[in-house]
C-alpha cells in the first residue's frame, strides 16, 4: 500500500495544482508503512473542508473504500484484527486527509 501511495503522490506532484494532494498521499504512505502506535487528529477550517470535498470527488472515496474493505478482510480472523483496525484508521484518513496530523 505504501508503494501505491507513493506512486499516487508522485503523479499528483507533476502539476503545481496537484502538489497539496501529493503531499497528503505521501502522508498516507508513511502511515501505511508503520501504522501502529500512531494517532491521527483532525483539524478544521473552511479551506481544508473545500480541499477534502475535492479530494473525495477525485478519488478519496474509492481509496477509502479499498482500505475499509481490506480492514474487513483482516478482521475475519482474530490474528488479523489489529491489522484490520489499522486499515480502518487509514480508511478514515484516506477519506479526509487535509487538516489531519499524524503523531
């Protein structure tokens, strides 16, 4: 998943307009590499809200659904539940990455 997020980030950074979306994709790639022990906090703001709406329309919904589906698949077994929970965290972040900080 991290490699896919990096590729998406590189494709987004080709244009100047896509750079903010590319930065968010790199943020998701870092979280996909090591999601355990990290928390995601969400901030607000009018500009971030508009960017998140544009993100959802241009593919955020599909990326979020893919991560949620992987979370469901991992939660089928007891051993996979911690990984499934991390995919649900990624799904929420993939839906609205603007204004989110990872700590």
